[in-house]
């Protein structure tokens, strides 16, 4: 079944004057217009395309890569505000509509917002919403500490940064666990720090405990290689200096440097770390 708002792998059925007709195993067909037809194709070849409704509300496919897919989240820019809502650039010719009723705050042109893309049950159109919270749930969370997750930075709070976790849940990175600049719209790799009894999820940008050591050592090693084998950091360096250069806490730095020292990859002197 062809799913609108998502990628579909479809078979080339026939070539016409207006483009290729693609089909699924159930006999459903959809047009891939000429401007998206690859130079080399064969009948019965499989193509991966994105399917949605065009400006005439007809199902259409494209080889363009949208910035958001159905049931996903993205940080998108408003290109126009009309009578029904705001139109956002999601990488396709037809813009994504966020109706006024789906705006957590009134959207303004050229500003960017975190939005969710969903299929509206009434209009059967792909629609955007900046009322992000209603599309996130922390019920049935099944994470273990140190599980790696994909993050989208959502908003700043007094405690830290709220993030969307794996396009499904809401998490929080505490300010005390942040050692590099981040901003709304950033996509990051994170690690589960803790799932509380109330289902709130604490996130770390670094692995926790023993698993933290190898990636942290790698960060220090890569920074040494970028700086001709020297970093002006050592045990007595201030947390601020370490954070500025490596985006790590002092504790993480000392553990990572300890690994490299034991592996005889660095020498620690009074002026800093030297790569051997």
C-alpha cells in the first residue's frame, strides 16, 4: 500500500509522455513526473520515492528528499502566512500548511519552528503542527541506561534543554550535562541517563559510567590530531578551559586522558598534553 507522507519503494510500470507510472504489489499506481525521472531506468525496476498530494490534491511521487516525513519532527522555516495558516518550506514544491489552530504561537514569516507532520483525519492532507507536546508520549518507554538515541532540540527550560527522543518521546538534558553550545533545531546523538518512575527521561550527550571512557578518549585524541599533537590542558586546568576546548566536563576529560596515557598514546607535561 502506498503511504502518503513517506518513502515508498515502487516498481516502474510504464513510461508515458508525462512521466513514469509506478505501482505497488496491490495494484495502486502513482505518477512520477518527468522532471523527477532518473536518466537511466528500466521497466520493472524498483525506485524509492516520496509520495504526497500535489497542489491539485492529486497523489504524486518525487525523488526530492523532504525535510520531514509523516509522523516525524523537523525545524522548518515559514515562507508565507495566508488566510488559513502558515506555509513552511519542507523541501518540496508544495509547502506544508500549519493551520492557525495547530500553532502553539502565531507563526511569522521567515521564522523557524519545530513542527510535527501528520495526516489530518478530516481533510486527509499532510498537515503540520507546532503543538508538539500532543504528539509525544512517555508511556511505554522501554530504554535502558546508556541506550543510544536520536535527539531533536526542542526548547529551553529553566533546568536545561527539552529534546524530542527518537521522534516519539520527550526528554531533558540538564544544563549541568551540557558542555558544548546547542540550539533549537539541533539534531544530536544522545544516551539515556535515567528513566524516572514518573516516566520522565533524563538524557546525556555522553555515554554514562564505564561506557563513557572510550568515546571520551576518542574526542581528546581527535582534538590532539587537529592541533598538531598538543593541547594546553592537564589535571590542574579549569573546568571552563576544558569545556571551551573539548566540550567535555573535567571529570570526563580526566577519565579520557587517563585511558590515552595508559595506552601510551599521550604524554602529560606541565604545559599540557602531547601526542606520542
